[in-house]
C-alpha cells in the first residue's frame, strides 16, 4: 500500500513538472 501511495505521489510530481 505504501509503495502505491509513493508511486502516485511521484507520478503527480512528474505530471506537474511537465505541465508547468
């Protein structure tokens, strides 16, 4: 579960970096 949350946070961070 913790790994899934970490993966989602990493994905969100990457998405934000790309969209900025």
